[in-house]
C-alpha cells in the first residue's frame, strides 16, 4: 500500500512539476529585453496570481480543514498567515546581509523574495497531493479520481506560477537558462513534499491548515511589499499595464481554482 501511494503521489506531482516547468519555459519566447510596460504587466500578473492562490488555494482550504477538525477556522488562517508574514519580514531584513552586492536597485533582493514565496506555496500544495494519494491508496481507493483531479488542478495552476518566476528574473538581467531552471526548481519542491508527506501522512495532516495559511501570509507579504509597488501602478495611468496584469492574473487563477478545485 505504501509503495502504491508513493508511486501515485510521484506521478501526480510529476505532472504539477512539469506544468511549472512549461510555465517557466515561456522565458524562451522573448529574444530581446522585455519592455518596461510588459515588465509591469508581468509583475502585476504575478501579483494577481499570488493573491488568488493565497485565497482559494490556501486560506479557504485551511479554514475548511480546520473546521473539519473542530478548530475555529479563523484561528489557523490568521495565526498561520501572521507567522508567514513574520517569516518573510525576517527574510526581508536578512537578505540585504546575505546579498551584499545588490545590483539594479535591490532587484536581486525582490526576486529572491518572489521565488521564496512561490516555493513555500508549492510545499503545502505538494503535501496536499501526497495526503490525497496516501488516503486513496491506504484507506479508500474510490478517492483516487478526486486525488487525480486535485493534482491536475494544481498542475494547471502552476503554469502561470512558473512564468511568474522566470519572466521577472529574465527582466532583471538573469540569463534565460538560469531563469528557467530557477522556475523548474520551485516546481521540484512539490514532488519532494508529496513523497515525504506520504511517508508521514498521519502526523502531518493535523498541521495542514497552519502550513497552508503560513504560505498564504508569505505570498501576500511579497505582493504588498514588492510586486505591486514595483509594477508602478500609481504612476502609469496611460497604459494601466500593472493594473491590468493584476486583474488578469487574479481572474485567471480564481477561475482555475474554482473550476478545478
């Protein structure tokens, strides 16, 4: 049973990792430097994706899972989010010391926070897939279609997330291959988290509401602190590029989450 659960989880999160990689591969579509307007659109798009993901992929499931356990839904949602925000604030203060040669007006610092937030978001997603396949393999095989649907839904959602990592990195001057491989690396986290979760499914499941909320708080911090200000929303009224990027990213991710969740 354990072997079967590991195989199923590896297959499901292998698909989610592939979709992240395909999203990151969009960096190869741009041969020249990305224009400032497109840069603002992509930053806004990343912000919209992360806002929607924090709501529908993380906080709402955290509240629902907590209530199923007999815990007030707001407790892990608020507490976990606060911990995620505090963690990113600590990283925000620490990163300037870790990257003394900050080039391009802290661009490396901003992109490090972005990658870190999306990577942490992928950890609970991988854990959720791992738990789903573990339950299907060890307790109720009829839940296999639901676990598969969850993996497919998360995989489709991961496509814009891969692009949200690689494109800003490329715009900051990182090589195409390094930008692509960084996006791929963020997706590899999901299979690792899933397989580890299958091995310790019983002890990790009670912590899922807190882990989901932690990732949500971290993502929201990056959106408010870095992405939206960098998109220059208040000073680009002629094109509204950043604003439109936020709206498109938010609506796309919301539709994917609701339709496939």
